[in-house]
């Protein structure tokens, strides 16, 4: 049996669905009892628990052969540096002493040591902690999620402006979340000997200006990029509900990302989904909603 954390999100759901399509027995871990019926309809089991309940999570892992591990993002209104490390600690604690064949950890481009650089530091510590478990391990470092742009849809619809902390004309590695999930699922199901760190991005790199152009085509209205300069990053994040701590942490992460101060993959896996294909599927439901 394979355990999947984060099945309530895009990546985790794709992992679970891909494993089911491959014929594997799957248990998804979710905090929402309301979501269990949909997974049971797909012949998956569901364990309803909070991942901070280490003993309950350990019990699920003890019945598994392999596991996909995703650290849930903390609400940006709180202290994300602290909260996300708490959930990493809970997951790793639940795995200690459990004999699994293999695990896959979901991580990110730019993962690196650092106490206050948002996901880059948290997921690097997740990777390092998982390595210390002694279980065969794959780490999947994903590029910037195409889904991140979906949060801008209300503003785009309201005034035709796409705000971006990334430079408007600089190509950025982006990837569709379901491509990440499918890739992670295949790594999890692969032979135990297939381990290591893997990078995944989309079929090409896109600039925020190209994102705006794609939005124009899908939404049927003009879209202009508002490039947020570095000196305005803190106020930008604050204006979007980030706590003071989270704003500083995310601004630091943005600085690292924009300056390319991280290892670039030599030969990343290429997801099949283009930005246009992703937006044609993702944006209309947001407009309808």
C-alpha cells in the first residue's frame, strides 16, 4: 500500500491518481472527512487525521510499503518559518522507526539552507531530514508552479493588471502541478534502487509577459504586467495578507530566486503541459466561480 500526503492539493492528487491508474493500492491522508468519499469512489482508502498527530500518522505509515511526502504550506498570515518547520518535524517524527521500501519528498527549485527564506529553507531541511531516515529516497525539486498565477485572476479581471515580483521579460522555469505529481508517482513506483534528486519544469521557460499574453488569450481581455520592484516587495506581500515575518521571508526567497542564487539543473525532466494548455484548463473555472 502506498501512502500519499497532500492529496487535497494539485500535486498530491496527481500522485494518488497516477498510482491508482498504475494499479497500486493507495491511502490518502487528509484532514477533511468530507473529501474521503471522492477518494473511496476511486477505490482509494482515506486516513482522516492531522499530520501533527505523530502517533496517528506513524500508524498509517506502519501499514504502508512506500510513501509520498508533501509538507503543507502554512497560512501566510502566521509565522510560516515556524509553522512549516513544525509540520516537517511531525512528518519526519512519524517516519522514524518505520520500515518503508521507499519515500519521495516533494521539494522545490532553489532549496537551500536558510532560516528565513520561506520554502527554500524549509524544504531543504525536509530533504536533509528524510535522508537521515535511512530509507531509499527520491527528492523532486519542482520549478515555479503555473498555478501560482491563478491567484492573480481577480485582479486581472478587475483592472487588466497582472502584478509580478518576477522581472517581466526574464524567462522563468515553470511547471504544471499535475505534471509534478505524475512524475513523483512514477519515481515512487520505480525500483527501490532508483533514488536521488530530480528536477522538473515545463516544456519551455516563460516570462511574466508571456503569462499575461496567455491570460489575454484565455480571458479575452487585455492584460498588462505591473512589475513590482525589489524595494516594494515587502509592502506587496503585506498588502496580500502576509504577516510581517512571512513578508520578510518571502521577500528574501524572491531575492534569491530573481538573482538565480541556487543550483541550476543540467538536464531537468520536462513536463508535457505548456503554459497555454494549463491556463485553458485552469482559468475558466475561476472566472465561472
